[in-house]
């Protein structure tokens, strides 16, 4: 039995049947990290001793472990963890230790799960390849010359490489789904407001959501069960009854109405990706769903709208990293202004600075109406068009990304091309909707292709069931696995 | 052109700290004067990942202030971010309100030299206070204290309706008393919980267009506000008279040198890049909510004043002084309940208490004794247990070390001597010592009696009953 290849629900089953114990599981993961981290480079911080101590503590307190007790997890490094560095993969926060736990971390700890480490990302979650990390470039476990996607590239790569059984990521414009797609794992961006943002270092407050990255859909539902729910510390989190998402996994899509927007299959899409997605749509039809092509023409404005709103909010959110308190501070300065300028110039990477400048510009007087205000209007139009679609359909099927994972270094100097990788995912954040990415196939070079299923607000159950049904049908994990090609 | 040909135009932006127990976006206490950074948490220190949660009391207090100043209350309001860099602003933005303030289009009525005038209130909005920088405390550098960061404020913006320093002062005093009455702010100017920025411009009399304005900050007393405005009006007229133009700028008033200075240290261009605060949901108020607050508004100074004129027959002037401060007014009413003598309480407040407040430069809210103690003092005076001169001493003692007046006079031995035999002895002793005065009196110089009574008072340290003294002297010198 290879422990690290098991999903969390499989681990739970084995623990229940006394075939495995929490210590064996933890050791297996620590060994796996030891073996693979030098190739994959997924971690900013590995909690080797800490995780062992934590497990011992739990075992002392409780005689018998159950549910999630002792189950390891990886956490993206922009989610605050008390007493452990939270760097956002930035020089700015290289030595920042949070004095508090994010609300999702509190939930993880309440369930006695063990944090294995903090996972690499694009600096402040800005990027789509994890190449913009200040510390290291994470590699794609399927091919070490390729990017894992981003910004939650460390999380997706660690799950794909079996270095963690599952992980938390964050998604502002596709940062969970796109790396999940590139790494052949499952990633869910929940409805805006379903999961508390308290303790997630803000990139774009009206778009950010924390979500699960897992090996399969059942694990995704399990982790969502833990992190979803109202939090009085986040007034944008919704007060709804808790749901057991695993109950939605019915392995049945009969009568489900699926819309396929043609705009997501047009210009710029890789032909292999396109044909595999079309195949996927046919499989849904075979499974008893109806699939219809629709037009979602407002989507073409989504990318511009997204970059205006996200950068505007980021320019304000990142102002607190000013060299005064917990951040990097420049060595020499003559006055306050120079302290600010030099600390921020030296502490932030190029992509972060690019977005701060862009965001500052679109909020400036004289430009506000033409950019920010207009973008907000388009945002309403995007929401309305999605609403119309969901009046008729249960979900929307698209590629997660127009391409498979690209070569490291191939786009990192071309921001516009990098932004285009987000084209299929950003409208979901603009509209505040839930969406999942699951692996459906591999291309001719063996790189995974992801399918995105978008649901109506708070219809996570619908997309989880649709994803689960597809997963049961094609059994991707049984056919393909990362080979660490170099 | 002569100075009299110019007219000054003023508008005020008043920041008042709300007296809620906790801060506007977290549950830290708002108490003034604690050790630096002891009233802070990850939220008001702007640690990464933290989020604000709006304190509902802040909305309630602001709505109260709006209703008390005749404003329209917006049922649909929101918060916005005002972005700028300064070390006392840990998030690098202040959560404020930009285009949808909670309250709009109100007014308050002021009176100057018997003329009543309505001063328009443009808007009242809620926002958070910044922290404080303590300069050069540990030999160079600045230290940031974030205790004040996140203390709730309302900003009350007036129309440019004010034309003189007298009007400005009347407006500020009226506004301050309203906020005190509705108990939303304690308005302590020295502690900075009531601060005013003044916009000043001048124009030729008869002009309908406003002149270019300057904004003056850092004035923390009525006196410095008046001085600052007077200085700035003169400065602007000088500029114009010398053929120059007034520049729109922010000025800092320096109380020591009595001058204004240009202040451009925050950021060169003031573009605050306001945008809606995405971390907070919109503020939606129901008609019922607003009505409920309206129903609980306490009696305002205007109505109290009217009542004092009718019920207690106070003079217009006295009623105005007493109602100018909620604390004085509460003291007045509380003391009357105890002693049932409005006239006497009024006199004590108008003469002695006002004098002591003025001399010691403290505000009515800081009066250390309570209305019960004041009422008891009046009873002691009324019963003749103490003389009015002892009464003043008891009052001073109440300011020093407040306790029951009965206890004070017992302890100090200040009880009035009203025993006829004892008084007669004293009178005889004084007469023996002052034969010349007796002779003067007898030759028709009435003033000599006053001198003799004075001597007897001195002898008894003010404790002798003055009526009895008078009576005895007259009897003895018959």
C-alpha cells in the first residue's frame, strides 16, 4: 500500500479499519516530501518537527482518533497561521509571523488536522505560473520543465506529487482552478461569501475566496464541509445553513441541463484542449444530461474588467506593506518618503508593482469614471448575463484554461500573455459564482487537461455532483499519474 | 480698498469622537490615555488578512447626531476607502464615507448679539480615527501609538454660512452642546475628541462668488480657532491688497507663534483615490430603525432653555449659560431635585462654579462633584448652617476633594456660629479693641459698622452668622 497515493476518504477508511494509523500517515508524507521537494519545490515552509509534535499532542489528548484527527494538510502561504511564517512568497513578508490564525485555519485545527507546511505561490497571489514567487519556482510534477500554474501552484503541485493529501488555495481570478487543471487535480472556487476570508492576506477583496485543492471530488466535498460557513469576523460571508456536500455526490446527472458557451472555445484555445472538452460534453450527454451551446458574449469584457477591479483593490490592500511595522524595511533612508519608496521598491516584485501602479492609475481622479466605475458597470452586466443563463441551465461547461501547462520561462516576461491564461476563469470571480476544475484527459505530451464546471450562486452541490459523476465515469486517477519528467 | 470692504466666509469640518465603548471596526476599548498600543488588536493594527466589522452603535450614534441637527438620514449608505500613506494610518487607507454619507442637508440655529441664524449642515459621515505619532521620545525618531486607530468619528461638514469669528464660536458651542446632550460624544477638546478644521476665504462685500479658500488644521481650543481665523482673514486680505492671489492649500495653525504654516508633508498631490470599501456590506436602514432612534432622542438644549425660563424663571442669559453644557444643565437639575431652590443653584453655577471653571481651565464634564453634593451645599446655606463665604470655601473643597458638604464642614470646623451669647462676647471684644471705630460710627460714619463686622468675621474665620453680628453690634453701640 502506498499511503501517499490514497485520497483522504480512503485514508479515513483505512484508519477506521485499523489498517493504518495517523503516525504512519504523517511519516509517509514527511518521507514523500523529503524525496520529492527538491524536484518540485512546492513548499515555502516545511513543518517537519512541528507536525510530529502536533500529532503527539492530539494523541495524548484523545485515545481514539476519528474523522479528520491527524489528517495532514498543506496551506497556501497567504493564509495566516499563528506562530508560523506567512510570507505570501514575497520578500516584503519574508519574516512575517502572524499573531493569529485565519478562520479557516481555526477550523482545520478544531478538526485536529496537521499542517504539513506552507505552500509556494505567485507573490501576493498575482500570477498564473508561480514563477513570481520571491523564493523559488515550483515545478509541475507531470513535467518538471513546465509551470504548475498559479497562483496556488505550490498547493496544486504538492497535491499532484502526493506531498500532501490535500491543500488550501485561494482564487481571485482562477488561482485555484488553473493550477489544479495544470497539475491534474481537483480545485474548487466556492461562491463568494461561502468561506470566510478572515486571515487570507487580501489581494482583491471583492474577488478572493479560499477553496480546496484535492485528489478527487469526494475529498473536495469533505474539505468544503470543513471550511464553509458563516464567520462573524467577515461581514461578506453569508449566513446559511451548513450543508454536507458529500451527500450531493449522487453519481447521476440525468436531466441536468448543461450550457457550453461558444466564446470559451473560440480564439486562442489549444485544439487538443478543445477536442477533449467537446468529448467531455458528449460524455455528459451519454450520462443523460442535455448539453446545449449558448452565447456568453459579455465574457469577452471580463478579462479587462477583472484586471481593473482586481488591481484597484490590490493597490489599496497592499498599501499596508509600507516598511513601518511588520514588513521588509530598506536599510538606509533619509526621510519618511524615502523609507516608503525604497522599502516598497525593494520589497515587492515586478508583477506586484505593475499591478499596484495599474490599480493606482485606474482609481486616480480623472480616470476613475473611465476605468473603475465603468468596470463596476460591466461587472453588473456580467452578473446579469450569468443569471440569465442559470434561469435555463444548471451549469456551464468550459475549459479551465485555453492551454495545458506551459514551459517555465515561456511567459514570465510577457505579462499580457500571462493574463490571457486567466480568460476562462476570471468571469466566475467577477460574478461571484462557484466553479470546479477537474482533470478529464491528457494531451499528446501527457499533460493534464482540465474542465471547468460553473454553477449558480451557492449551487456547489450541483457542480460537485456533476464533477463526481464525470470522475466516476472516466476514472482519470486510475489511468494517469505524474511522472516527474525532466 | 479698506478692510471693511471685505467679507470673510467660513465653513467648518468638525471631527467628533463618538463615545462608544468599542472601536468602529473591532472590539478594542476606546478609553483615552492608556499606555501606548495596549488598546489594539490585529484588526486595528492592520495585520495582513484582517477584516473590519462595522460597530452598529456607531451607525446609531451618527443617526442620532443627524436627527438632532435636522438632517435627512440616508436609508442606503456605504463605506469608502480614502487612500494615503502616513505612519499613523496602519492600513494606508482610512475607512470613511465618500458619496453616500449617513446624514445630509441639515442645519442648526445659532444666536449672535440677539440675532438668530440658521447654519447649514452639508453632511455627517462616519469614519475611523488614525493613531498618533509620538516624536522624539526615545532620543530621535517617531513612535507609533495605535490606541486611537479605529476610534469612531463623525465628521460634520457645514455650509460656508459663517461670516464672523463670533458666528464660528457660537456654531461650535451649539454643536458641541447638541452632541453632549444626545450623549454621542464627550467633546473634550483637550483630548482631541472634538476638533475643528476651518475653511476660510474672503471676498468683496456684495460679491456672490466665493473667494479661494484655505483649510486650517490643528486648532484645539475656541481661543486658538478665533485667533487662527482672525490671522488668516488678515493674511488673505493682505495678499489680495498687494495684488496677489490666495492659493488653495492646507495650513497648520501654530498657537505659539500665532501664525499659519503651509502643510505639505503628507503627500504632494492629495488624490485620495476613494473607492467603495469591498470588505464591508452596504449600510441599509429601515424607516422603523430611524423612527426608533428619533423616539429616544433626549431633550435638546433649546427646549431645556425654554423650560428654565418658564419653570424656574431664570434670566435668558443665565439659562443660556447653563444649557450651553449638558453637564452644567444636568448638575443644575439634579441639585434642584435635592434642595428645591433653583435660584440659589443658579447663582452658584453662574457666579462661583463658572469662575472656578474659568480659572482652572477645566470643562464642565470634568467637574468632580455631583449634583447631590451641590444640592446639599445649597441646603446648608439655606438653613444658615454655613455663611455664604464658607459656602464658597466648601465649593472650592468640592472641586479639590469631592465628598459630602456636611462632612467637609464638620471636618474643617466651618459650622456657622449662631449662638447669641457667643456672638455677643465676640462683639464686645471687637468693640473694646476698636474705640475709634465706635466713635466714628457714633458720629454718623455708617462705614465703621462694616469694618467692625469684618473684624468679627476675621476673628471667627468667617463662621459667625452675619445677620446676628450686625444685630448685636447695633444693640451694643446703641
